[in-house]
C-alpha cells in the first residue's frame, strides 16, 4: 500500500513505519504529522475514512479530521496553564476560590493543581450521567461539585478519565466566562490556523468528508501483549474505580452523533487532524509561523512530575505533570523530557522540547488500548530512529 503526503530528508523511517501499520497492524484510516523546531517534516495520510453511507471506501484526505478521545486532554490542559501564564489563574489556589459550589462534601481544600495532576480524588460519579445529560454543559460540573472525593485529595493519584473534562471546563468558564472549547478556538486553534476543535462548528460538520466515522473499539489481542490479570479485572469489575471512572457517562455516547461532536467535553471529544494536533504541540514549545503559546517557564510547569507510581484508576504505574502525561512505561513518548497525552483507541499528541519535536497521530481504527497503542508507538520509534 502507498502513503500520501511528504517527509523531509532523514524522516523516511516514519513513512516506512506508517505503511507497516496498515500492512501488519491493521490500521484502516490514519494520518501522522511531525514538526521539528516549528517546521513540518512529516505529513502522511492513508487508508479510508468511515463516513456515513460510504461503507469505509472513501479515501482519507489531507484534511480528514478524527475524534481523538483523551488526546483532547493535552490540548485542553494548555488552557489553564496559559491562564496561569497570563496571571488569571492561580494553580495553587483552591478550586472553590473560583467555583464556590465546588467546596461541598469536603472539597474546600482541593487545589487547581490537583485537578490537573489527577490527585483531586474525583474520578467517579455516584450516579453516572446519561449521554443527554453529559452534553449539557451544566450537568457534568454540577455532578462533580456534588460528589465527595473517594480518597483524600492530594494524597494519591488516579486517572480522572471523564470527570477531568468537567472540572477543567467549569474552572475555565468561571475564570473567563467562556468554556474551554470556545477558549481554544479563539486563543489557540484560531491564531495557529490549526485544524482542531472542541465543539465541531456546523461549517465543518457539514463539509463532506471532513470528519471520519468511527466504530466501537476493536479488540486487538492479536496485536498486543495479554494484559495483566489485575488490569483485566479492574476494567470488568462493575464496582472498581476503573470501571466507574470510564463509566461516568453510561452508556457512552455515539461518537458519530452530530450533537456529540458539536458539544465540548475536554476529556474526550476533541476532533483534530494529525497536523492540527502536532501544530498545537509545536507551538507549546516553540514558534510556529510567528505564534508561540508557552513560555519556557510554562513548558517546565507542564512537564514537571506531579504524580507518579501506581495509578488507582488505570492500575498501572503512570506519570503526570500539570494536565499532561509524562514519558514512562505506561505511555512512552520520545524521551524523558517529553509531555503529551494519548487517546483511548490510538490517537497520540506530544512534544519533546529537547529535540524540538512535536507529534500528532489520529486513526479511525479504534482499539481497546488506553495508553501505549502499538501503531502510535511504532511511529514514535521511527521518529527516534530518524533523529
């Protein structure tokens, strides 16, 4: 099979790995983009996009976007860090200083920082939201505000798979008067010209072939090692923190529903092209066409280790900075200083300040992988080899 697009001299290993993902790892439609020091050096796409009525036969195009699930978190995390950079948000202030209703049920000492580093103790809801409730921008924050922590905030960490989005969105709304999706459109994606949305506008939703269709995640047991028994049990036990965290919306919404795509859930429903994802990360660590987002100090804030070790939700060792996963066994990036976020099913975005690399990968072949998807990891290894 052939890949469309271009690679700069020296980055040919990335093209080879991208093609192998289709031939050996079952990718169906995907794209990868890589920037180095603000200049695009990889821009590849291949396969088919699963749009309504096409039965998966429409070819993936240069501008095909895709739901990136939790890779959304890495883009959304830039919002509170930029607000802190501008002096509008204090990372060490209690959340209740901005959101008074939040302090109920023993949460008065939960800090903004602890929302971003997954130490707030709020990964679950006692009563999961329905899909309709989840799309109402008021219901998620109200539910989290009414939730008691399941561990003492600040004492441990566990991945806030869905609640992270409501926590972040309401904080941004209380500080700025705008939701995270509106803020990203105006202050990040707009100035950068990045094809990335948290809340897909009608102008894009009705553009033929703009957003690829996804299906329910496939089992990929033949393509990855068998998970440890403890991990398997955590995902299947209805009473586990793992199951309850990922089930904070039950049942999970149809990701192809126009209403879902038009909503803004900063934990899970961002839509991006591979270039859009990589372009944002490139601007976090350097200048892209005259736009730079993070100062060097904010880059260090993003990637300074805040949480590490056994994760009470993911049941593996994880590392987090402020809103970002950090390079480690759970989610390997390019090197020890990298920061970013994977998306359940395959998507990945990250930046590596030491090499100036920014990376974005999107796919419609969703798998049950949560962090280290084998297709994304093959591409990361190829980038490392190219360097």
